[in-house]
């Protein structure tokens, strides 16, 4: 590409893979490190991933500092993704465990019924059915508690990202 004022401009290119819900954050933030958004290279529907294409001038001033700030941004964005994934992990494990215990109890109740042990069948069936009903409520409650705990952490990481992007923008304008 030719630039009439400066002459030849060489570009370096980069592709970034991100979750589709983080796409706007990546596009907006990378501009503060000298990158221009060129578009999407690919969108993977199964994993919710999108590949974003960027370019920037190879002879950018303060390039080393911008790259350092970019890495700091990428680390913060990765931590946000990890925190978002952790919203449901513990809740899912607890719900699956309770459901599995309920299934085992119902299996035991069935074997007790087949052997004619009706009191044992009732004693096993009642908690077994509760083990099938309780996971939903357990999941909802644990997920809600986790969301309340990580919301301030995510907000803190977003503030850190904005601070890093602001410093990058200032470096570009100098």
C-alpha cells in the first residue's frame, strides 16, 4: 500500500481467535495497540469461536511498549473468559453428583422391589426421586452464588483492560 505523505507502508498481520461474546471487546481494544480490524476470517458455530483479522504498520513508534500492553490486555481477556466459564463448573459438578446419587438410590429401590423388600424400596425410592429433583435447584443456587462472587472480579479485569487500552491509545497519539 502506498501512502502519499510517507511513501511505502508495510503491514504486519495477526489473527486472533476469540469467543463470539468477546468479539467486540477484542475489536475495540486492539485498535488501541495500533491494529486495524480487517474482518472475520472464520466463525465456528460449534465452539462459539470467531477468528478476527488485524493489521498494523510495521514501523509503528513505541511498538515494544504497545506489544507489552497488548500482552497485558490478552492476559486480562483470558482471565475474564476463565471466570465466565467458572460460573457453571462447580454448580454442574454438584448437580451431576446429586443426580447420579439419586439414580443409584432408584436402582437400589428397583432391586429391593424385585426381591420383595417393599420397606427398603420406599426408603430408597424417596431420596432417589429427590436426587432427581434437587439438582435443578442446587445448580441454580450455586450458579447464582458464584456469579455474585465473580462479578466484582470481572469488573476489576474490565477496568484493568480499559486502563491498558487508554495507555496504548496515549502511546499511539504521541
